[in-house]
C-alpha cells in the first residue's frame, strides 16, 4: 500500500497535474454554483477536455477536481439562496440557509467547506484502506434492503416534524410521494398521471421541484414581506463572524467524525448514495443531539449544517468503491465517470488494482489533492462569495428569480418546466404561508420513486411480501424505521403527560 | 463587484461550453458547412454520446465545418420528435439522433409519431445484446439457463436496465421464445439503470442479466461475468469467447442500432449531403478513434436500407409485444 501511495503521489505532484486540479476545482466550483448544473452535467461537459489530455492520471485528477468543486459549489447556492441544485445538498439548506439569513453566511460557508473537506478526506482514507474488502459489502444489499433503507430515510422525516406539527409533516411527505408517481417509472412501461401531457412523461424533474419548493417561495416571501426583507437585509449585509470559534469547533468535530464514517459506508452501496447519506446524517445527528441543541435544528444549527455536508462528501468518495473495485456505477455521476475511464482505456474492476495500480492510486491521491486545493482556493474567496447576500434586496430578488428559472430550464431545455416551476412555486408559497413544512415534500419526492421501485422489485422476486421475514437485514432496518417514528412521539406524549401531572398537582 | 465577478464567470463558462464541440478545421473535403444535432435526452446519456461523438469525428475530419448540439429531453424522446415535425422547415439543418426505443415507444404509444414521420438519414452504429451471469454462477451456457428455467421458472429471474416491455425485456423474451419457452413465463425484473442491474446480478438477486454486448464485454474481461450468448449473427471480434445464440440452437438475432433522422420534407440535396458526409466518415481515422473509444460497432444503413431495417424490426418487436400483452 505504501508503495502504491508513493506511485500515486509521484504522479499527482507534477506541475501539470497540480494545474489540472486547480483548473478543475475552479471550473467545478463556479459552474456548480448555478442551480441546474450538478456534478453530473459538469463532468459530462468536461469529458471531451479530459480525453484530449490523453494521460489518464492527469485527466482523472482534472475530473476529480471538477467533481469536488461542483459538490462544493452546489452547497453554496443551497446556503446563500436556498436553491439546492442537486438532491445531495437539499439537507444542507435546512440549516445553512437560516444561518445565512441570520447574517452568518460567511461562517456557514466556512463550516460547509471544512466539513466537505473532512468528509472527503476521511472518506478517501477509508477508501484506501478498505476498498478491496468493501467490494463484497456493496453487494450485501438486495432490493429488499434498499426498500427498507428508504423507509428508514422517510421515517427520519420525523426529525423535521419534531418541533412543528407532525400531521402537517406527514401530509407533506405523502404529497411528495404522490408527486413521485407521476410519469414513467422504472417498473411500468405506461406513463401514469400525466394527464396526456407529453412534458410530464418523464415525471417532474427534481431541479424544478427543488426550485419551486425552496428558492421561489423564499423570493416571493421577500417580495410580499418587505419589512422582514429590509430587516434581514441589514443583518445579512454585515457578514460578521467568518471565523469558527473554538467552542463551535468542539461542537462540530464529533459530528464530522461520525458522519464521515457513516456517510462513507452509505455511499458504498450502489443506489443509495449522497442523498440518502445526507438525510440520514442530518436525522442521526438531530436525534442524538441534546434537547436544547435539537431545538436549533432547522433554525440555523451549525451541527445541522456540518452533518449533511460531511456525509454527502464522504458518500461521494464511498461511491468510488463499487466503481473502482467492481466496475459498477452506483450513481449518475459515477456512471459518467465510468464512461470517462473507459474512454481513457482504463477498465475499472477487480483487476484494476493489480493491472493498473498507478491509476488506482492516482484516483485516490487526486481526491486528497482535489479536497485540499478546494479548501485552499475557497476559504479566501468565501467573504466575497458571501457578499452576494449584501446586495440590496431589490437587486437580489430578481437575481434569485433569474437563477431559479435558469436552473429549471437549463437541465431539460424545455420551456414547459418554467410553467410547472411557476405553478408549483405559487402553490408552495401558499403552503408556506399556511405553515406547512416544504422539506418533507421534497424528501418524499426524492425517495418516493426509489422506495416504490425497490418495493415492487422485491414483491416480484419473492412473489409477495415474504421478503420482510426472509431477509433479516430488511427486518432489522424496518424495525429501526418503526423505532424512529415511535420513540419521539412516545417521548413527546410522556413529556406532555408529565406536564399535565404537574399542573394537576398544583 | 461580486455580482460582476459572478456574471463574468458565468459568461466565460458558457462561452467555454459552446466552443467545446466546434473546433472547426478547414479541409478540402468539406461536405457541409454545419450540422445542428438534436439530442432527445439529457447530457451524458447514450444518445448524447452518439451525437457528440459523431459531430466530433465529422468536424475533426473536416467533413463538416461546425457542429452544434441541443439537448431536448422529455417524453422518452417524444418532445424532440414533436418539435422536429412541427418546426420542420426551420430545421433542415438539424439531425436528430435516435435508436431502437423510437420503434418500441411508437408501438406502445408513448408518443404519437413513428419513424415514418421523419426523414430517414442513416443508421450508423449498433450494439448487440447479450445474456450474462455472474462469474461464480453454476450456469455456463444457454442450455444450462434454459434447464434452470424449466426447473424453477419463478426462481430464475432475469433482470435488465429497462422497463417491462422495454429493450432489455424484449431481448430476454425474444431469446426464450426462440428457445421454445413461453416468453410470458419469464420473470423479468426491471432496474432503472444498467449499473444497478449489474450490481443486482453480482449480489445474486437475479440469476441472469439482459444487457448491451459492449457493457458485458468490459465486465467479462474483468472476470466478473460470463456471457452465455450474444444476439449477433456470428461471433464478435471484440470478444470472440462469447458464443452466439444461433450457434446454441436459439435462432434469434438483435441489434440495438443508433442513427440519425432529419425533419420531414427534408430537400433531396440536403439529405444526400448528410448521407455523403456520414458515409465518408467511416473511412477517417478521426471516426475510428471515436468508435474505438466508445466500443461501438459500425452498422451502416443509409436511406432505404434503413427503412427496410426499421420496418423489419418494428414487425418483430410488434409481434413479440402483442404476444407479451404490451400492445
């Protein structure tokens, strides 16, 4: 392993490769900030460039830079504009955006950068040490377990309902699940609920829904509520507290270390990936936080920001395990990377480490370097990026609207998306006024199709519901999911009962 | 100031993205000034790769001056087809890429049009289909798979990366049908991406996988899967160890083609120019580089050959789908 490490280091630290990684990180960060262009499309755009380079190590280093840059850039729009461009950064906006609204945008971006860096780096170490062993773990999960894992993810939604109205959160989750059924699923060759509209045939697009649920209502809210916008505009303009204090660091260090590991292992499963990792990371950290810290979640908790940011980066690194050791892409982005590797005459699989050790190590080293360069490049830029929020509201709102509309158009090149976006955005704004949480809807939508696909696959394979009892791991996960729902509501009821008891005692 | 900075970056990025595909090269053998490629799916998919690879080869070889690309996803490709038909006259400079699903999806009525509503330019490349099992599977030939199916039809699930009634399912059904089994009895498990289907095969969730031959070859060379049969007429040079279905007594062949279509009413001289550029492309080293990089098989079917091929495929697939109850 040490020998491989040296080969990789030797390959990575040439002048050419360092320039590659810097270029990749910059391109990735800036394009990634635009909602609508996630890592997948940016890498797809960069592949011809990478292939022209010819040298596989250099090309991979460039692409890894772009990949990490895009993930980091995506968190930026989540935090500053409440506009998550990829599903993996939805959870980042839960606490990142409230922090930015409180005038702590700089701090939020710093924490995001550090968490991403830590998640990516620890993930890379785990990848280096465990990759060969983990290839078998990646194959332990069948459709039944994926189904159960999605149920756990959905139950974790209780995390966002904890303080608010549980019934409302469940209602919104169900609405999200219903919206996920629109279009052609993986399991039916007939489109459902499209009302004969061809534009709905592929279902609602994630990016349109994310913009409609988060960014658009926020912008409309600011227009409708000038008092609030004036006041918060003043706050946000200050951008105080860029530095993370020692006490804050003490708070997030355990979160980062837990989530690096948890996120990495979730990422190893092909088909789970960064999105599930970020949701579960957020839910787990919220559940184990102390009572008063729990209250902060959703209102600008630095733990709530660090958890998903660490987990999604660690999961991205984890997704390289099935890619490099089995040649199986677990996500859309790794599928594109697989295409790039094959185009560079590298065939990932069990023989990669034996036949082309320099490539294998170059990939891993490129991850370290990508993460490190990203941190070095971005930390000095954060004060400038955060100043976006210092723009007076009357200029910022059109700016948000522009990026929202562009984001939903750019992926599909379809103007109907804009109509859907505006229609749903108005609906979401009404729901927001009625105090319905919008995050559960989006989570239901994201998990809905995976939940359904894996459930019906299992039903087909086992000719019925038998898989729940046949597969111990499925049963175990489902029990965890049930506990996630039951325990908080039991606790809440007992607390209420005790309060009543005290009242009666008086 | 920051605003300026961001905006400039956006524009620079946009400009960079635009210049990527259009490295024009002045050549003496230029056939066309420009081609606009219409891609009915998103960036990074098979259609996208085919259009961009073809455009790259055509421009680098100097056959075409510049190439531009437009992704228009939606409706399983139906949005782009509808657009090309409705705006035919302003799209004589446009070539749309498509593949076997245009036949399948027009049969199932996913979109109201079919290939006859467009001008057929040429089928350019193809990929055979294959049935594979994991390397440690006890099954070693199609005969073994058929025996396992006879013994336990419900336990012998075959997976694929397409919806029921989609290409991977039809290939599996076609093979079982040709082997004298009841295609309706085959338990087909759909996955939403080829990679996930492959993971399911290796994890033992499904017994066999119906997939594209070029994907199968990559994994067979890595020692992860065994190819039980390929749907080609004869063994394919890229991996001659893989036996054909035909030589195992299963009389069936299948090609997943990819090719290009023009707007309806495309003037004859335009059509001829497109076909000439594509025909000349096959002899260029630039195309060979793109083809080899992607593992594509040259299957050139210009104009009327393309029509005959598509009509034949439509009939075979239509019969099978009727039998399976999808029509």
